[in-house]
C-alpha cells in the first residue's frame, strides 16, 4: 500500500511538473526564440529553464518574506503560456522510428537504474522503521534538514549549529525542493528528495546528453551513444585485481577517486549541475547566448564547483583567442559571473576567502597511499627516498605515473575512444569555440584537484573532476561511432558495440548489484520519537546522541550542535564540543545545567535513558515523550 501511494505521488508530481516548470519555461523560451519549433531539444530546454525560473522565484519571494506570491505568479505564467501557445486540440498521430525507440528505452532503463539506488529510501516499512538504500545517509539527512530550515526562515539558519546562519554552502537545490513542498505540502521533503526529483533529474540528464551529443556530432546515433555513456560509463576499477604485484583485490567505483555519473543521484546537487552544464553547452552551440548565461550563471548556485570550472574556462579561452572571440567570451563570462555572485554572495562569509588552499599532489599521493584506493607502498617508499636525496626528476616521474593512473583509471574508455579520432578532435578544437571550451573545461576539471584542496574537507575537492567524466562522453561517443563504422557486417558491429559497452559499464554493473545495496535503518522507536518531536512547538534541541542530526531532518527542530557537515561550512565547533561534553559529564550540578540551558536558549533535550539518569533530566524540565530508546524533555 505504501508503494502504491508513492506511485500515485510520482504520477501527480510528473503531471504537476508541467505546470510548475514546463509551461513557465516554455513561455520564456518561446518569447526569446519565437522561430524555434517544438522539438525534443526545445522541450528539454523549456523544462530546465522552468526549473531555474521556479528556483529564482523562490529565492526572491522567500527572501522578501512573500512566498505566498509564488502561487499567483505561477498561475499567471501558466495561463499566459496556454493563452499565447495553446495546446493542439488533439495529439498528432506519429510513428516512432527505431532510433527513437532505442532512445526512449535507453532513457527509461538509465533513469530506472539510477533511481533504483535511492528510490526505496525513507519509505516506512511494515514495522514502522525507515529504510535507506545505497544512500550517503548523513548527506541525505543534511539536505532534509536544510529544506526544513528554509521553510522556517530564509536565508536558512544552520540546521546543526543553532544561532548561526548557513554560510559557505550552495543550497539552491534545497530551495527548489522547499518551494515545491510549499506549493504541495503533501509531497514531503523526503518524498521529493528520495523518490520524485530523482526521476525528473535522471530523465532530464538523459535528454540533455542526447541533444548535446546530437548537436556536436551532427548525428542521432552519436547522441544515443552519449546517452549510454552518460548513464553507464564508468572507471577501470575492475582491472585492479589484474595488475601484476598488486595486493589490493577489493575494488569499487571510486578506487581511483572519482564517483561516476551512474550514481550521481546520490548527490542531487551534482546531478542538477550536470544538466545545467550540458544544456549551457547546447545553447552555446545553438547560438542561444541568453540561455547559456542563465544555465551557467545558476550553475554556481546549485554546485559552486561547476560554476568555478565554467568561469575559469571562459576566462582562459578568452586569453588565448583573437580579439573578436575575446569580446564574445567576455560578453558571456561577465554576466555569468555576476549571476553567480548574486546567488552565492548571500550565503558566503568572510571566512570563505580562505576556502581553498594550494596543495599540489594531494589526490595523487592519497591514490597510492590510502588502503581504500590503489595502495602501492613501494611508490611511497621511493618518493620518501628521492626526497631525502633531492632526486626531483624521479619524484616528477612518480607523479606523472600517478597522474596517468588517475586520469585513465577514472575516465575508463572515454579517452581511449577519443584517441581514435584525435586528428578530427584537434581540428574541431581549432575551428569550433564550443569544442575548444569543452576541452578547456575538461582540462580545468582534471587540473584543479591536483593543485588545490578545500580546507575543511580536502577529499570533496575531487568534485571538480566529476565534470570531466560528463564532458568526455561526447568525443568518446564519436569515437565509438567511428569504430563501429569500420565494420561492414551488422553482426560484427553488434559485437563491437557489446564489447565496448561491457568494458565501459562493468564497474557500474557491479556497483548496482552489490555496493549500493547496503542499507541503513532508523528503527521504529527512534522514528516515533522524531515524529513526536516534529509535533512540538518550535525550539532548539540539545542532544549528545550519535544521530542527533535527525532531530532536524525528521524532527524539524534545529540542533544546538551536531557535527554532520558542520565543519564543512567553515564553523569552528571546538568550543561547543567542549561545552557539550561538560554538560553531559558528572561535573556540573543542577543549577549549572539550568544556567547553561537558559544561556544557550535550549528548548528541548533529546536523550537516551542512560543520559537522562546521568544529568537528572526530570529535574530540568517536563518529560513529553519517552520510549525504551529516547526521552524528550521540554524545558521551561
């Protein structure tokens, strides 16, 4: 029954998306480009443009405390679109060609496969528990907490560090989901995050890959190959057990560091940024400059790494091109940068100026050092010896070897297929600005993680490189198409495609079957306590439980301190950690605890029974809920 209800919600959401996103996007798109006929490309652009417009309207009206105006603006845009561009009186009869059937099947399979990694999550089970499948659990609950905070206040307060605003974090995607949740409250934040938006995002991602592949390669088959690579191309991690002398036999999707686009829905901000990046390139190739500015300008708001890559690549391209092209590129980069600044500046703090630091070689060193990657102890010992004797040429040689493993290991067959057309690719780079920007983007994506890291969490700087995985699909698709064309026999061509597809997607197949079937669970007792907490009046929660962050995600209350993603936003938590440890120790007496709770404006304690006894919680406030796992105390 639960899954039936979710299926009904999905059908409603997809239908409602036409009014939320498609019609407003179509209205602006047709006003900008009245000569463009309805096509798969125009529908994809209109849908994605509508998502950006809806997010922008939420940003403005939430900021002005006028979010009730989202409804009339949305209705007005829908009415204007239907009035100016009415739907046909009857659906035209059409017959799908074989290529169209293949495209539809591929997008359906790709969407279903990607969504299967996250769709079952958060759906209540028969025993009342919440089940999570293949999801980075902490990251997902963090985004649910931000959505809850956006509904209560905008700009959002920090969900896990009460009293502070959320800074140094891109939350446009969370704002998008919060806006839809405001319009349709029965579609909960968890519904939108785990079940509904993943389907929409994965579908738009497949469509975007097709229209850009078709546009760059001027061939629908290349577009279809780009869709396949976009969904299923992966790393060469499965070759690790075959490396001579390699003791590491356990491999996974990110053995060479990068998570592949196959699992992008586990990071939906990233998925949305992929769609905007691809459509920005398509619009640029179609000379639709305004759309490129909109898509790439909003890119930084959804994922700041993507915005940095685009802006840096545009500046570099301008520096190395003649003056007429320089002016064209600067007419792009200036408004894109301004839009990005307007979106991310309100969420930035002074400490963000030191967000990145120079740290050359961090990922290459960790690649051969970490047991979870590709440990090669001999290389580490060699490097230490070469440093001690000052043999820098040998160190450079080691680094180049590591870089080659990093690039080819992560990119898989993509660069190999591209090398089949290397001459043609060079010609395109010289003669076509879009191809030039595409390869500059790829270079920037691969270079930036090699020279800088993010201070708070160095490992997430690898997200720069994820965009190279997406952009390399297009020359690789052209290489596969060229390779298949060398075979005159249909049977040999089918065999060639099959071999390439297996080598391209073997890692993803293994991950889908095993790695992403791991589960996480919020049991019934804890979930009931959280639901009860959500019904209580607003206030700040103090908890020292390992899963205290759930008080915001599912209890809808800000937490005084939880370490889930708190340091990522640049906040120093040391002082509060010490105070929290002091409060739950045997050192303070009842009066000291009362004074602390009053000073910090704590409204609720979320404890287990052992902690409740330690601090004599019943003397501090009134027990409003209790079960064998959790006790909730409401403070006076």
